[in-house]
C-alpha cells in the first residue's frame, strides 16, 4: 500500500539549526552558463578511488563527450571533455583539495562538436542490472553531493546485502546552497525517472524522495508527480542540519542505524543525491555522460548570488565574474557549503563533478572568536548526530592518543561541524577530528602495505626454497638402479 505523502516530518537525534541563508538563491532560476571563455581544466582526480589516466596529450583535438581520463580499476570512473577543442597541456594544476593534481587543459573552440554515438538512448526496462551499471560507469557518474563515490559501485553492493530502500537525497541542509532545490523544481520528471531506473535494478526495494520541510514547493511538486507510484514515496524531513547526511537520512526514514564502521548497504539502504539521480537519467535516456554541474555562487563578497548550470572544467573565477564579480576582498573562499566545504586559496580552480557551490565570505561572515578552554557544558554531545563525545575526542586528538580516539569511535565522525558550531568556547573540534582521522587512516594504510610486503616476501622465499629442493626420484628409476659397488 502506498504510504501517505507529505506525512509528519521525520528527523534524527541530535543536529543543529543554523540560519539557512537560502533566500538569496532559492527564488532564482538556474542560469545557463554553458559557453565558457577561459580554458577548461579537468583534474584526473574527481572521485573517491583510483585517479584516472589521461588518454590525450598536448596538441590533440578532442570532441565533447570524448573520454580524456581513463578509469583505473573498479572503484574509478572515466572523465569526459565537456567541450570540443584543443588540448593545451597535460600537467599538474590546482585542485579544490588544495593540492596540485595532474590535469588535462582544453582550449574551448566553442563549436561543441560531439563524439559519435553520444546520444544513444538505452531501454533500461529490457536491460540487466549489470548492463545498466556498465552504462552508469562509462558515463563517469559519481555522487554529486560532494563525496564523489562512484555511482556504479554504490549500486552494486555485495550479494549478502539485501537492499530494500532507495533514498534520493533532496535535503540540501547546508546553508546558502540551492542547487539541488532548483533542480527538484526545474527538472522534477528527470529525478522521478532516474529513481525508476534505480528501482528497476532492485525490484524488491521501495524508493523515497527525501526533502526538508523548508522546501514546500519541491515537496508539493514531487508529491504530484509520484501520484499513483506504488514504489515511490515522498518523505518530508524536518529542517535540521545535517539532515542530508546518509546516516541521518536512513535514521529519519527507516529508523535503522548504520553500524559503526559500516555503510548504508549494511542497513539495507542506498542513498543518492538528487543530481546524481538526474545524471543516471541523462546517461540512460539521453545517452549523455556526466559533463555538466549545477553550482550555487553566494556569500557577502559576491555581487549577486546565482545558481548556474555549467560545464565541468569551467574556471570558478569566470563564474564569479558572471555573478557580478567580487565585492571588496573576500575574507574566505569555500568550495561547498559553510559547514563541510573546503576553504580555497584562490578562485583559479575548476568546477568538478562534486562542486555544489562556491561561497565568498566577507569579514563579518568569516568571523571566528578566539579558542578558549572547554567548559564541559556538553552542548557538543547533544548536537552530535552520530552520538559521539566530541569534548573527549578533542582531548585525545590534541594529546595524540590515537588508541583512545579510536576506542571512543572517532573514526565514525562524519565531520559535519555541528559540535564546533554550538561550542561556546569556540573549540576547533571538527578540525582536530579531521586531522586525527587522516593520521589514523594513513597509519592503517602503512601497516596494511607493510603486512602485504611481508606476506609477498614470505611467499617468494617459500617459492624459491621449493625450487631449490631436488625432485624425488621416480619409483621406476629406483627399481632399475644398480646396487652400490656392483
């Protein structure tokens, strides 16, 4: 039986209520900025997993939709050129993660000539799950909420993980950002059809389009479009941060808890961002690889807050200029939202598959008080959506007591920033957790590599020793041998 639409808002335990600042962008339609003037930059790292290998070299001519970065392994997806033009260079360029990453630089010829066969549509209803997954992988689709996990991997959990719930994440709980909201109300049919494609791969699953109750227009529109859909439901969520986190969505919609160190599939769920679902629709129905991105440009240091549809690889500086340029000198530049986004040193960075927004803050918005001693008020504990003890984890991280950090489940931190937001002492909680998790993860990788090297060395030594042992004589040779001295 179909569940009622627009039911009582659901939520999770914990979380915070920061001002959403969405009024600057939520009422503005998506603007098309699809003819970039500057060179486009395509880093070979745009997803979790193995980096891509460039398939082009300086001087090559490329077409729109052509693969310019080849996937290296299962947890990897290709990168496609979003324009036609000439490869100016292949060299390290500044990435949004702060490092320099091998990138393909393309001079746009503004012709947008396409690679042959790009618009081939697929009849997914007559395709197997494996065939659909191949299309999704070859289209270069990743999670577009920011994490960048390859979509085909998430949609292919181990056989022992029974998936009964597919969630389309339309919460968009980060302040300022409105790219997903505008997508939900401007391309809603693509969201619904994209979910149908996913449900086709999981015939026993139910689908939920999850939207916070501060987006009534999107809720009403999605409810109308899913009328009569037996397997698709609209879930109304309370407006709260971080409602858009995978674990929080699963808790709010199903009441289940993802186990410590586990994945959504361990709770029988798969969660995909709304734009990821649209990308799946475009790959299957329109035959298009992932080449475009919807990006919010906002903040007190930009002339006009806008939401653009842009080509992946477009220079962020050019987008800011299209939004009227900067006002004064930005005090902070953030790629993503203000809670979980990454601070940038320059606007000379490209739009990536996971770029949901660019925020330019003035000094007032960037204000952060001086860090003082913890007063043990417990506000961070109440705010943590994972139910951790941030005050203790902070102490362990500062003392470099990684054993205790792990014992108190520090590796389960989702780095949402809720604890730091409510802390009256302005403790740098999330920053220390992020650094601590990286240190522990690096140490785990070193130990795993050392263990593998030791195992490989042992196996090689055993193989060499086995080769040195003479083979035993055959029985007939022993029988025919003459006695000694005869």
